C-alpha cells in the first residue's frame, strides 16, 4: 500500500505563498456585528511571533528548509508547541491555506526522520504503539474493560471477530483506556442497544487509528497501523458484512476519514463502507424521526467544537488545472463535511436543554489545547489552555459543556479542575443516553 | 543547500557580539521575566522579515513587555548600554519598518492589548499598542461606534497605524488616522514617561491634543524612532444606519480626477477612492497583464452613510448633480458596477479579503511593497501616467489607488506592488520600480508615508537643510544615543 505523505521540501512552494501578513493570528468575522477572538493556543500562551499561528510556523519552516535554523532543543520544542488545531488556517486566504496543518506536521516528520524528534514524552507514546498497538501502554485485554457492565446486564456487545454485523463501532484508544473518558464508549453502546442497532466491536483486536503518531510526525508508525486497519476494514466488509464504521472519537473519525485517504488503496478498500461520527449518525436518525426522548435535562448547555470534527474536515477548492486563477491557487472552501450543526441540532432537540453558544464557535472555535500531541508533550499547558475554554463556557452562563471528542472531554475536565470550575463536561452521547427512549421502553 | 537558501543566508545579518548576549539577556530577564525575553535564533528569525522588499535582518533579542514600567526600565537599560530598540506590534507594514537595521532588542508590544476605556458619550477610546483592528471593531460595535479601519489585516495594530499616519475608511470625512489621535502616553528613549494632549493635564482626560502646543507631533510619523507610545486616545464615531456606495468607472485618470475633485467639494463621503483596473482585480495580476480593451481603466467607490432616508436622498441628489456635470464635460465617466469581491473588501472593514493580502499579493507570492504617498490631487494624473510607464516596463501591474483626504484636495496616491519574494531577482526588480515611482512622486510634490529606508534616503536628498537640521536636533534631544529604531529615518 503506497502512501502520499508530503515531505517538507515538497511543500516549499506552498510555504513561500505565505506573505506573513498575520491575518491568521486572530479569529475575526466582519459580521455585522464584527467578532474577534484569540485563535492560536500557542500564540496566546507563549506570545512570540514564532509561536503565533501559521505566520510563525511558516517562518520556522522557511528557516529549516534554508538551513538558517538548524535543529536545536528549543526549535524542536517550538514546532511541537502547536495543537495543529487549524484555527489559523481558518483565517488565511492565500494559496498555502489548504496545506497549513500539513506544513506543521511535515516539519515534525522531518524532525523524526532526522532522528531529533519527537519530544521525549512522545517517544514513550510511540513505543507504546509499537508494543501494545495503543498509545496508553495499555495491555490489549484492558481494551475490553468498558464492555463488562453490558455483559453483566445480559446485553453483551457483539464481537465482529466472531459474528457478522453491518455496523462496526470503532471505539478508539482514549475511550477504551482512559478511564476518565470511558463514558464515551459506554454511552454510545448503550444508545446503539436502545435503538436496536446491529453493531459490533473489534474488542481486543482493535488497534490504534494512528492519529497520534501522525500528529507528532511519525509517519512510519502511522502507516503501519493505518495499513493494518484498512486491511481489517476490508476483511470486515467482505467477511462480516460491515457497511458502516461509526466512531465517537473525533480523532479516530478524522484519521479514518481524512488521513487514511492518503493511501493509494483507500477508495478501493473502503468501497461499500461509510465512515460516520456518532453525532452525525444519530442526527440522521433524529431527522428520520427515529430518536424519541423521555423526561428532560433542565440544564443550560454550551457546545465545544472539536478541531477534528470541525475545521479539520474542511475541503479546499484548488485551481488544479489553472483554469480560473493559476495552477495551485486556493479558490474557496467547502465546510459541508464539518460536523458543526449535527451535534447542536441534537442538543437543541433534548427536552429541557437551554442551548447557548460560546463566542468562539464552529470554524472559529478555540481549541481545547489537547491536540497535536500537546496533551502528551506539554500536559500542563494543555490543561491551562483547556481552562481558558472552560472559562469561555462559564462566561455564557452554561452549567454544562458538551463535546464529541474523548480527547477534548478529558482535557476540558482537567481544565475545569484547574480553575475549580463548577461547569460539568459531558460527551454528547452521555446526554442522549440519559433521555433516549429505547425499544424496550415502548 | 539550495540557491534560495544561500541567498537568504546572505541576506540575514546580525549585529550582536555573542560574547555579550548572556549578560544582556540576564538583565532583560530581570526586567520582563524569563518567559518574555529570548535570544533564541528561531524566535528572532520570525521577526527578521516582513512582506516588503527590505532585506531580512535579525534582532539580537526579542522582549515582550506587559506594563509601562517594564518599558521604562528596558529603555533606561538600553539607553545606558546603547542597544538599539525596535518597537513592534503586528509587523504588518509593507516598508520593513520593524526590520532591525542594527540588531538590538525587538520590543514586541502585543501583550499590551487592553482597551483601557471607551467613552460612548464623548466618543473617545483609549487603547494600548497591542489592540488590533479586529478587537477594537468588536468592542466599539457594542456601542454602535466605529473607527477608520484601514485595508490591513484584522490583526494589525490600531495604534501603530495611527501613529504612522496610516489611512482608514473614514479618511474623506475625518482625515488620517493620526488626526484622530486625541492624547498620547509615551516612554521616551531615556526611560521617562510623558504625556501629551489633555491627558497631560488631567490623567483621565483623553479628549484632545489641542489647544496645547502639539507635542504629539514628536511621536507621529517617526517610525518608532522617538519613543515607545504606550497609550493613545482616539476619536471614535457613531455608525449611521444607512450606507450608500456610489460607483463609477472611466477610461482616463484625468477624468477620474475631475470627478473626485468635483465630488469632494461637497465633503459628504466617508471614503472617496479610485482604483485602477489592476487594483480592482482580486488578486492584483502578477506579473503585469494588459487590461482587456473593453474594460474601464479606473473605478471609484464613494462611500456615504446617512441617518435618515431623507439625508440619504439628499446625498444621492448631490451625487447625481456631480455625475451629470462630469458627463457634460464630455469625460468618459459612467455609472458602473464595482467588482463585487473588491467592493466588499474595501467597504466591509476590517477585511480578511484585503487585509489578508488576498487582494494584494496572492498571485505574486509572498511579497508586497509600495510607493505610498500623500500627494496633491492635481498631480495625481501626471504622476500615475509616469508610474504606469515605469511599472509596466518592469513587468509589474500599475495597481494604483487615489483617495481624497477630508476634502482638501490632497490625498493618498499609492501603488500596491506584489512580487515573488522567493526570487531575489524579482524582489529587486520590484524594489527598483517602486523607488523609481517614488522619485517621480517626490519631484511632483508628494511625500511618502511609512517609508522604507530607500524612500527616506530620497526624501533626504530633496529636503530643505533647515528641516533636516531641525529633525536631527529633535532626534538627538529625544534619543541622545540613537537607540530607537536606528537608521529608519535616513538621518
């Protein structure tokens, strides 16, 4: 299986499309009314221009390529002090816009390839992936721990290694191994059971999607697990009748949907398989009138857009042939694949919920601070950044903050603890599970 | 190493003696703390270049201050040690104004970004250097107030634009953004904190620089070479609910000048601007591309705002009268539809379309610079015609803008010139053409604003000796050791 993952040098022409104008540095919309917000977690925390948005990262990329910035510990740390949230990308209007996160990750790949990267704590994570097929140093057996309550309740979850089902619930490592985020898979599975969906999991045979490895620049490790997963998906489709892969993890979803498409075999392997995030899947059912709610959740709730299910799924329209502007010109963006409205529609549909928006939302949402390897590499900063987002949630008067990413879920919880916030952090599935009417309730 | 990297390496120079770096850094840390200063190469590198043709140069240190007292202490130290200091906010100018000519300390003011006060009754706002156009626009709108937003990035500094005589979308009504400054707080190069304008008499009175002697002139247009401005008061204005933009086009610059002169007599526009066909394109064509024969060479947008329908109708009546008069003169002026994205980019400010340089240099590739001038309106046409010849000869688009300032028949004449910064040859070609254009304008009575050093040198060649002597004396008086952004004024 061939993979088309760009080296930094291949992106040099794109890097030189950046004018250093600094439009990327703040989230802004004309409106009216005009709206402004800080958008770059690293810029907000560290301040210097090199840390600031794509302008700063492009400066590093230019210097690395020209040889003016030889590797040293500080430079290495600086290129990893970025959540790769793409908030800066959302502001940019120039031809390198579609490639901004790729340029940042290509610097990391170069660091890894040349033996200087990633950061020490990332190395542990990557070693764990090699040893255990997950970044949490979790024994494979533990991957199934979250399913015990279902077994005890006499509602075991189907193992697709043994039985067929049309739906694969791809659990993801964070939901399975990070106990603080375990409510995500349990609520998801509970919802699926209530709805009578014929689904299954891979259990101990599920392996990491590879997102974390990709984000920290280890493309070889990413390719290893991604190739194995694609082969598994093909097998599941051919041998177990899987037609839909659903994940409640924003990182897994983005990886399978977007990063895996860098494989030469992607279209062939994934033919007949649809990849969905749980929020999207449930929203479809809701629109079809298949979700019914009982009781109410009398809460004021706000929603945090994960980067992986939001702006990371932007599609960029590029003048490939040079027919409209010139070859390679960025023309426009298509946000139709971004999951902005689906979770909001579901929240608003839950009886009793008063929904309020944070000032920075959708494409201009402020990252929780956990992405791009930052939670592993620079945990304290990740928590601090999450507390800024929690504070923004509190400023709306909301009592609960909801998201659709176990990574955000964990980090926001840590952020809330840091500032002793009373706000409660939930995954969307937790709320839906509380009020969803199951088939047995009919 | 590639040809490009060799070139860049040659371009980046540094002035620091490595032996002294540690001791200076130690002192800087005492002033601003460890997290706010650095001598790390990769951080300095990000400040070494901008959008312009000005050659990259590294600062030796980068310092971020969070309060005025830190700036005072920093300048006392720098003055004692005779270390250059370059004030920096957004770095969004296109004249290399924050590229450190002689190394030293790059003083990044972005953390001082408080909107100190907005007085919705007095229509005065007090801001710190790091306040961006986007931030102030957001805050002012809550009071239904506005400012003259420039066609710069939303992240650009309001203060840096204003103290550098930058322009904005209300120039035809209220003048330059520097004319909107009502009071200033400044740290002198020797570390003293001074105030000019009403706030010098009462600390919370920021309403006017008059009727006191206008000492604010000591800090406006000096390109950060006379002190560090730490607060300014600015006039802000109510937003009338009704917008009407009158758009015309014509084939000759002389016809456009005639129309603008006529209309400006009525002093009814917020902004009265004309742009050549090349500037009306999003993006500006690079390299030069001939205009289609059937396209007009000039477009104008006259932005007006009104409080009532009747007021709007009165403006329409005046505009119709002007338009008819111009047609009767036999000029080529006609009603037109201004290109949609370009109009949006120029009337919905701050703008990511123009501000992001999408309009300016998306096609060129990283580089944008200008001959940007204040020029008597009566010579706009002859200067433009010469600029056009020069720019086309250099294979560059004559993407020119003319804007009337407060109805006094002078205004901005400038050409936004994109170029491919990846190529040293193309960058030098642009620089050469731009300087040639500037010479033409200077000889016609224009004066450049936010000038790169190449321009400053041309100004000096032509300046009255008495003016230069006064300038030198003032500089020496304020900055005896020439530490503030040295070299930028060309004196």
